[in-house]
């Protein structure tokens, strides 16, 4: 059976209901043996006003054949100059986390490409929202609505969650309107699913479906523990009891960075690593041990300055065990720049503690505003070891393109290799940054993608 990871936003649609005769049931007793029946209603009455429905309207540029970038081709075949766009609309959810500032947490994929965002409150009010900032790597977005008589959902420490804790999911599945379901925490720290760049999900069996994206996962005290973001479902269907939520600690950390600096700066360690597989653990004389092996330490990196060397095995960070290399990458990648963390490592069979100050990644460059507005949201680097083009092609590697950015709409994608800018070859990151260090109205890139080459134009 095919299993699909489903992000939980839904397209607009209409539902028609035929008339159904009311069914009269005997009322349930309010008490049994003098004791009130347990109910989540009192808690939900306080929480549900802070969970909102989100509707968006936007457009995406349709990918075109590279030939359309040639003005002579367009002129000969009388192809219109304007880009081909497709209108989009979606439904999702959000959670008010700051009633004084009108801040709402949701998922990046709920509002991506949106030109208009409408937030509907539980009391029926509809408010226009503006985007404060987004972080596609964690799928977190912050939007703002007028701070008028709002109710925020109190947050909890998501690190205190335990498998088996009861939780409640609140959102807007299939655009039906606010819906509440309950379940338990099924697992913690889920990663390696390939949904986001950085993953540390809460897994729950509370029933969530498309449209629940950005909604609330709360504990029985009505405290926000996570932001619902995806489900694992067979054949792209609905809920089968495997839902995923972003821990609220991570979401709030991302939100504060977005508010303070307008962007999220990733923690940088400066190592390459691999999983400590059972075979490697046996070879190292560490049967049953989990962790990540450091293969290489970059010169002048935070790892080298802290004293880490190739062959070290990282077994925990700040007392929390490391499962594998992906787990280590996620833990470091979501740390703010300047954070000091304690690494427990095994070296020559002996355990020791190394204190590392996380730095900003100076090996990867996001093109800043001062260089070229056309490259906003694009992250590039030199072609490094591990890249299939390393040693084969001269150019620079595209690591990330923010969905909805001008570059993304123009067709640039992560994993592309840029070999020239405005017909001039670029062999290094330094040359690339020098080439785009102008306020051009357009940029012409030659790219390699897979086994094919093409030209792309980025134009205001």
C-alpha cells in the first residue's frame, strides 16, 4: 500500500447537504452516583476562541520550457511577454499566541503564494492578515491581524510532553469549520520523514485531516503544545491516526527570531557526519550505542574551535540522546546563533564533554538585500563534497529557494547548479556574489538540473 505524507491544507470546495430529519435521543445524565461526568467542554470554551480559520487567495507562476526565455523565440511565435500564472486558493488554520500584538502562528505552506489572507474568528469576524515572516525550513509562519478583542491560547513547555499524554487537536478540516478531536501523544522527536528541512515532530493519533494545518494541539489543561502540520496517510487519503505537529517551543523560537530580525539564522557546527550504524558501532566496540560519527571538521568552524575531531561520536546534546546524523543536524540547525551547547562525545572509547558555541553558517550565503532584490529567498554555496556535481562542474550550488519568491516563480529550484550569470561563467561563491552585486533589473542564469542544462531569467 502506498503511503503518502500529506500537508494539511485544503482547496476551496462546496458541499451540499440533503435535508435530514432530526433524530431525538434521550438526554444523557449529568451525573452518575452524584458525580459529574467528565467533559472537555469547560477547557475548550477557553481555548477555541484562540484558534482561527485561514483562507488565502494567490497565484503561482507555471513552469515554462527554457526556450521561452529566448526573446527571439517568443517574438517569432508571438508568445506574450507576461509570465503564465495559475490562481490558487486554500484553507487552513492558525492559533493566536499574542492577543496584544495580534500575532497568529500557522504553517508556511498554508499561506505560501498568498496575495490575500483572510482570518475568520470563532465569533464570525473576518479580518485581513499581513505576513510578518516565514521559515519554510520548519514550515512555520507568523501573520498579524488587528489586535481587537482577541483571545490567545496559553502555551506549555513542549519538552515536558510524554508519550501517552492526552491531547486535543483543533482546526478547520476540509473547510468544514472549527472541529475538535482527541487522542494521545503517540511519539516524540519524529524526524527523517522528508517533510521539512528541520524535523522534530510530535506524533499523535488525534484525528486531523487536510485543512487542519496551522491548527492547535493542546493538552488537557488547554495549553498549546504544538502546531498541526502534516499527516501520514495511504494513497494521499485522510486521517489514519498518524498526525504530526511542530513542538510549540520550536515554533515560538522561530517566531521570536522572525519578529526580531525578519529572518531565521541557522546554527552552524561545521562538520560532516554519518549514522552510527550497528555495524559501525560493533567496529568501534560500542555495540548497542546510538549517535552520529563526525567524518570531517571544517577549519575555523565552531566544531574545530571547541576541539571536536574526525572520529568523535556524538551521543547527546545538553543531556538529550542523539539517535543519528539527521537528529544531530536537526538539533543544531534549530539552535539560535550564539547559543552554547554541551556535546557528550565518545573518543577512543572514553566519554567526555565538549562545549560548543553555535555560529552562523559562513559557508552558505543567502543573497542579501544589498546585493540584489531578485535573489531574495535564495540560499547558495560552493559545490562541496557530497554534491553529485563536485569535481565535475564549475559553478555554485542552490541549496534552498523560498517557495513563492521571485526566484522560485521564475523556475529556480534547490539542487540546481548555476554555471553562469549574464553569460559570464562563475566558478565560486565569491565570483557569483560579485556578479550579482548590482541592482540589475534582470539576471540571466545558466543552470544544470539533472542531466539537462537551461537558461533562466529573473526579472522584476
